[in-house]
């Protein structure tokens, strides 16, 4: 986001962010990144989910009154939608939105015709997508009959086919008609089988491989273990998390991030689509500027509303916070304090309740167990308020196809590694995947259950992959640790920008990182405003006030796409136009924003950073092969069937499935086109894929190494009997591998080269928006096609002038 503002010379931008860690840390990181670079935040408004209505109104007020025409939005896509609709209601147009990854690729926003007017031209940052060979085949081969005990598989069948599979005994499944047993995922097009844009799934895939390689190194080395600072060799009996790396890696470790830069443009069908216009890998931004469609529907950035020299207000100071490391999100490894405590094993009591939170949603035994935490369900169940029984956290409801696909991305990577004769030979990887519900209480409880062995099998995990939301991951890393976008602003000369971020770790750390990145480059933040999900309505109103009154025309937005939508709608309602928004990966490729016609007038021309997308060979086949019959005990599979086919597969006994007619048995994912089966833009999925492989290579290194360990800083070898997470981290720090598509993954000191796409939101022939990839950022190398950018004014020409700063601003800074 910071690099986008620098690239296009935006020096006066607004920022709207979720009022949580995601938003606050994103804005803080942004501020740090652009510090000294002449980019300033005109205002910083927050959106809270609990007070969304009032926050949206406030943010819309700020956007409408601010002179800044570039708005960064770090918020959830549903909140962004509310905001954009409010801005449209006020006829606030001409703003260039920059979408974070939380909403930059949202289908819901892209397909909402009410947003088209304001969303066209949105630029966003998206988690890079990449294909995972064989994943689609894996997903489509799934079936409840293959896992008779899987509640997940039965729930998936309920979700997709609206029938009750054999074994479905939940109250919801009882209401559905029985499945006819011909239901299959082979032709199903859904979010579960969608392998076209694997982003988080690919990250999970990489995380598994990273751990596997670290284990391989630890288990294959031999020799005495020297000092406590050198990586130890081990067996599967004595593996320790601490042996995989030192504590600095967990607390400050970073992995090279790769993001896609996306642009929202019109599609032939009349909706919006996001087009990958660039890529960001680490600090390197590569963009095709000419591919950007700006907010005015053109490929040229121009007009005084987006000039770098627009009048600026005083920048708002931001508190100092540590930026979130990518590895803290991608991979959390429990340290020796938990894994090496032998008393935990002897004191472990098997969790016998079948409906317990500690029961894994997906599991497979193995010599080494990897843990996974993903938001498979999204609706927390209200606790009993009668005060007649002790309060407890209940299992969540509302199966989420995308989260289930992320989990299957990890499953696919593990199975792929187990079939590889050269990686971890003789060692079988297992997994325990639990639902995080996208909420920190569930995420933290699941993580602690996994690392302590307090679960159904009393097995402790060596490494934990997840959780997807930044806030949950930060909490996990800070809890388990003690137990053991700037180039764009520089490129375009933006020196005075505003920032809107989520009021959480994501937003605050993002803006801090941004400020650090642009420090000394003349980019200054004129304002930073936050969006809290709990008070989204009031925060949106505040942010809109700041945007509307600020002279900054470039606005970075680190927020979830739903929050960004709410903000944009408020700006539209106030007729706040001419802002160039820089979108973080949270919303830069949001389909929901791109397809919302109400946003077209303000979203056209948005520039964004997106997590790089990459194909995963075989993933689509994996997804489409999934079927409740293959996993008769899988509740997830039955719920997926109910979601996709609106029928109750055999065995579906949940209350929701009981309301659905029985599946006829011919349902299959083979032809289903939805978010589950869509693998066209694999971003998070690809990251998951890489994470799995990284772990696998680390395991391979640890299990296959030989020789003496002279010092305590060299990787220790191990067997499957003595693997320790701490030593696995050390092997993980030395992981190098090449994916099937030729991507070279190199981890050194906990860092992996980040790759991002730079996207521009363009008009489509059908009247909607789409994002176009106009560049790429790999590490610190930014490559962009500036001529492909469509700026907020609808042109392909960008005009940026640096004005004389007011004396009071200079004195303040």
C-alpha cells in the first residue's frame, strides 16, 4: 500500500481501517513505511463491527469533507460494502480507493451492481495466488462415504447438495431429504472446489512443506548435539519445537511475502472483476501501470484531485507498535516450554466428548503431527444466558466453503508429501486441523489444545499452521512464543497521503510498516483514522469526515473489504470524489466490491496490492473429487453438500441439514463453479500450500542430516521419536526448495521472499469493475506497467506535483 502511494506520487491520502488489530497495525505500519517520504494521512477513520452503522456514517462524513481523493481501506469486505453503499447514497465519487487483501478480491463486492459506480478503478493488494497441482482432483474426490465418521464431510454435503448423507444425525441434517448417494463434487462449482485463485490455500500448502523440510533436515542429520544454540538432530520420539529455530524467529521472524496488485475493472457481463496488474515480492514492486483502470474509468491518472501537491492538513501521530511478521501469520511453532514438558504427556486425558471443541475437524495419524487452525465455521453460537450452568465456548456454526478449502489445501500438501519418496522417506506426516471460527477465543483454545496434547488422541503437534486472520495469528504467536505497501508511493511521487486502517493488529502494524518503509523518502501521512468492527458505523462517519475535509487525495486503506464497502458507500453518499485509494491485500481483489454498482463511481481506478496468485497443479482435481461418501464420518463434507447442493446427504443429522431434502446421490463437485472449487486465483491457498512444503522440507532436513553438531546454533538431527519444534525451526530457517511450477522458496532467518501483485480497478465492457494485474513486487523489486493503470479520473495519465507544505505541518513534523 505504501509503495503504491509512493509510485503514483500521492502525498495526501485518507485511511479507513477496521477498529481492531488488523486495521490499527496496518495503518501504523503504513505510516512507518511512508515516514519521511512526503506521504501524509489526511485522516484516519475506523470501522467497528459492533457500531458499524454509526462508524460508517462518520467515515463517510470524513471522506465527503476531506480534500484527499486517495483512500486506503483496511477492513473486512462486508464492512467495506456498507461504507461504499453509504458513499454512493451521498453521491460521493471521484475517490481512488486502495483495497487491502481483506476485500481486494471479494466476489460479493465485485458482483454487487449497487457498487459499480464507486468501485470501478479500485486498486488493491491481494495475497498472491498460485496453482497447486492435484489439489482440485483431491477436493473433488472427497465424499462422505470415504470418511464415515466425518461430521465436516456430511455438513459439506448438506451445504452443497442440500441433502442428508448417510450417518448425518444432527438436527439440521434431519430436516433435509436423504442423499441419493450419487452426489459428487466432480462437477460442483463452488467456493470449496474453486482452485483458480489459490491464495490462503497456497500459503497453507507452503507452510506444510516448510515444516516438512525442516523436519527432514532434523531427522536426517546425525552427530552429538553441542551447545543449546545449535540446531539439534533428533528422532521422531524426541523432536522438540525449539530445535527448529531460536525464539527470535518466533517473535521477530519474517517470511518473504508475495502479493498481487489488483485493479477493479468492468467485465463483459456488466459486473466488476479484479485484474492482476502487478506483483510485490518483499519490497520489490512490479506493476503494469498501463493496465490500471482508474476511478474515472480511464487508464490515465490525472487531475488536480489526485495531485501530490494538494493542500495538506497536519499529519496525525501514530503510536509505536511492532510490525506483524509474515511468518507469525503463516506459521506458528510452539516452543519447547510446551512440547518438551513430559508431564503433559503423562497427565494428558483423552477428550471423550464427540462434540468437544478440542476434537479436530480433520485429522490423520502419522509419525509427526502438524496442526492447522482455519475459520471453517464463521457463526459463534450464543452461550446459555440462563446462568443455570457454567459458561463455555460452544462450537461455531455456518460452514464456510473458503475456509474448508484452505484446510483441504493443507490436507492435500500433507498427502502429496507422504507420496514423495525423496522428501521425508520413511516418515509419515499426520495432521490435526481445528476450527478457529475466525475468533480469537476459539483460535487460542484450539491452539493450546493442539500443542498440549489435550485432545482426543493426546497427540501434540510439532508445528501449527494458521490462523488466517491477522489478529488471531498475532495472539497465537504472542501466546505460544513465550511458551517456547510503500514502493508505489515512491514510484508515483505521492508525498502526502491519508490512511484508513482497521483498529487491530492488522491495521496498526500495517501502517507502522508503511511508515518505516517510506521513512526518508518524503512521503508523509496527513492523517490516520481507524475502523473498528464493533463501532463500524460511527468510525465510518468519522473517517468520511476526515477524508472529506482533508486535502490529501491519496488514501491508503488497510481494512477488511466489508468495512471498506461501508466506507466507500458513505463517501459516495456525500459525493466525495477524486480520491486515489490504495488497497491492501484485504480488499484489493474483493469480488463483492468490484461487482457492487453502487461503488463504481468511487472505486474505479483503485490501486491495490494483492497476495500473489499461483496455480497448484492437481488441487482442482483434489477438490472436485471430494464427496461425503468418501468420508462418511465427516460433518464438514455433509455441510458442504448442504451448502452447495441444498440437500441433506446420507448421515446428515444436524438441525440445518434436517430442513433440506435428501440428496439424490448424483451430486458431485465435478461441474460446480463456486468459491470452493475456484482455483483461478489461488492466493491464500497457495501460501498454505507453500507453508506445508516448507515444514516438510525442514522435517526432511532434520530427519536425514548426519554429522556432529559443534555449536548450539547449527541444526540438530533427529529421528521421528525425538523431534522437537524448537530444533525444527532452525532447520526451517535454512529451507530451500522449488515448487512444481519453478517457484524458488528460500527461507533464511525466518524470511521468505515476498511476492505481491499490483492491481488496478478497471471498467469492464459489461459496466462493472474488475481488477487488472498491472505489476508485481518481489522483495524490494517493483515492476509495474504504469501505462496500464486507470486512475481515479478514468484516465491512464498520472499527474503528480509536489507543493510547498504549510509551515505548521513542517513544524509539527
